[in-house]
């Protein structure tokens, strides 16, 4: 209260708001965490006390969505405010892909910078790096520094894709120039062992794919040689990212800052630190959730120690839904027990069904947001860009963040409703509006056999009432043709950029 009056008086006196009045923004963006994976979303087989603390302090969302059921398009949409399915080349990228964000366009971090924020990214990138020929041994550009971040400490793509090195700003960390890195996604390089030829060298075996370069006894996607001194240590990755995120917060503490902290947990290969081994009965997938919660705890502690908790908007979400077997034999299926990574929802990562994109979203901001709220508002991560532009007082021009809507009142728990409609993207597009969800016709296999994921494919459009039937068990399309027609028309308008908001 005091705080708000103080700043109101400041404004009334015609003085510029002091920098400290702007809330810091920290987004912890987990990988492949499902709607049912956190104890604050009902999980019993794993405890996530630090995440639960964010929920208790702020708002927990029951109907929040990543833009897509896989990583790259979700991240692209979140950072640009434009649905990735409008742009070619935005699906899951190989580890040697070129940067797919256009440095000439305003991004969420660039907008925050314009508002006076110091901006940083730590963790998984997976949006490509460089332009033209990419040489990992030289300056890597363009990258995060060209699209709005003041500093970056990255894993270039995914934990299961080479090169298995960190990139700080524009350079690979710890590289010895006498041992240059070479990366190839088409053919093996020289006589280096591979997962396919040398399974005896592996400590974690693939269940499908992932049989190329061997790094730290784990075979990956893509071939790589050299860079031995720069290779990451999988078991120390979470601690390294937490330390780098902590360092960014520490260095930025006197100015408003925006940190995009994208964890590797709980993506494959799941190799949490030994101190988390056996913390759940679910094997590495469960233990990686505990490690993720530890990471969150490190950020909470850092903010507390620097007395920044009160005026920091801390958010947590995931880039897509959960997957159990995503290509390694890590006991995830055998040890799952009664745990339901998707909670009450159907499908998971890659799927048109709800669990593909409906993910946990938590937001706390003690200075303003009331604790302990649960919000059923329909919101998308694509909305962060415009919502934060309103909060930061930056006017967006036509064409900037075109799919992003101002959901700040909903995000702060001050308004119970969110979007009128929202698009989910997986194999096909789905439209949510009112209680209904329309999945476009998308013939194809029903299941990814290896990962046992239901894709939600069908030759005809499907219609579900996700408010009374969140598990999408009753297809209403045949019963309600007028609704199918109406929603198909609205989806057509969304595609043309002409849908009423
Ligand atoms: C798939 C990988 C999967 C994972 C995914 C991307 C195989 C067989 N499967 O192609 O393991 O890496 O891509 O995940 O290679 S994401 O979360 O980054 O979208
Ligand atoms: Ca992911």
C-alpha cells in the first residue's frame, strides 16, 4: 500500500518514476513439463514445494497455453508475439539451424529494452544461431544479442542435439582453438564412434533416434567432433544455468531487469544431478522434476537475498506438454506408476489434444498481486509480449506482436476472463472458444507408437466441450454441425488476421 501511494505521489508531483518502480520480470520457462507434473496441479508422486510457493504467493492458471505442442514454435511465438504457424521454417530446429528471429523486428526482449529494462536469456535457445555459414569456433552472430538481449548464456538447441556446448553472448564457452568444433547433421564426421555403431559405449541408450554423436556416454541427434574442453556436463547443467541466472539477477539488481530463464529440465536426455537420484520413485523423469523445482528454489532465494521478491513479477510455464518416452531408455514408462503427466487432459507433447499446449502457468508479484488465486482465464504465452508492453508503457506499432493480446488484467488475477478465442498448434490447428474446442481435420497416424502419444488426428474435424469434458472423450462434431461450421469460419478469420478480438 505504502509503496503504491509513494509512487502515485511521485507521479502527481510530475516526477519521472524512479527506475525501481518498474517491476523486474523473470520468466522461468521449463521444457516438456505437463499440466499434471507439479504438486500445485495435483501431482502426488512428486513434490514441487518451490513452484507451489509461487502458486501460493500469486495466481495459478488452469487454462494457460503455450503456442504450440513443440518447443521452437512456442518460443518463436512467445518472443515475437506472432503465431509461428504463420511462418515457414519455425518447426523443431536442428542444432545447426540459422537464427529464425528477424533482428529487424521488435521482439519481447527488445520491447523491454526500449522500456528501460536490462534483458538477459539463460538456458535453452532452440531458435537457431548465425546466418549463412556457421562456424562454432568464431564469433556467432546474429543471435540473442541481435534480437534484444543484453546478455546470453545458452544451450544452442536441445540437450539431445549437438553441439553439446554452452554459448556465452557470441562465443562457445571454454573452447580450445587447437581442438575446433565441427558439426554435421547429415553424415558422420571421420571415424568418431556413434550410438549406432558403438552402443557398448553408451550409459543411456536411445529408444528411438538419438544414435549419432556420443557425448558423455549418451548418443545425440547430429554429429560433432572436437571442442572437448567445451563440452557440457549433463549432470551439472541445471546448477550451471541456475548460477548463470543468479549472476544475471545479481548484476542487474539496481536496474529493472527482464530475465528469460529457459531450463533444460525436464527434456531428454534426463540426467539430473546425482543428488536428485531416487528423490521420486519415477526414475530420471521424476527426479528431473525435483531438480527443476530446486532450480526454481535457487531463483526464489536469490530474489529474497537481494530483497527483490516484492517488486518482481515471477512467472513459470512450460514450452509444450509432457512426453514420457521421448527417445531414450530412461525408465520413464516403466516407473510412471499412477502419475499422470497430463493431469486430467488427453494427449501430450506433439498432440492436438489439450495436453499438447495446456501447461502450468504461475505468476507472483507480491507488491501487487493477491496471493492464492486460481484463475480459469484463457490465456496464451503469445500474449506476454503485448501484456508487458502495456505494463511497461511501450506503444506497439501496427504489425508488431500481431497475435499478442493484452491479457495483463487476467495475468495479474484482476480479471477472471481472458481471451475470447485461442489457437492451439500441433499437427493441425485447433480453436478454443467458449466451452468448445475445434480440431481441424488432419488425417494421419493416431499415435506416435514409440512415445505412446495420441496425436488427435482424424479425417474429419473434431469438436469437444472442454469445460464439461476436459479429457476430450466425446466428439460432438456429428451432433453439432452448426458449431463446427461457425468455429471453422472463425478459425479461417484468425488465419487471415481478421478475427474480432
Ligand atoms: C524430436 C526428438 C525428441 C525431441 C524433440 C524436440 C527424435 C526421435 N525425437 O525430433 O527427442 O528432441 O524432437 O523436442 O529425435 S522439443 O521440446 O525441443 O520440441
Ligand atoms: Ca519442449
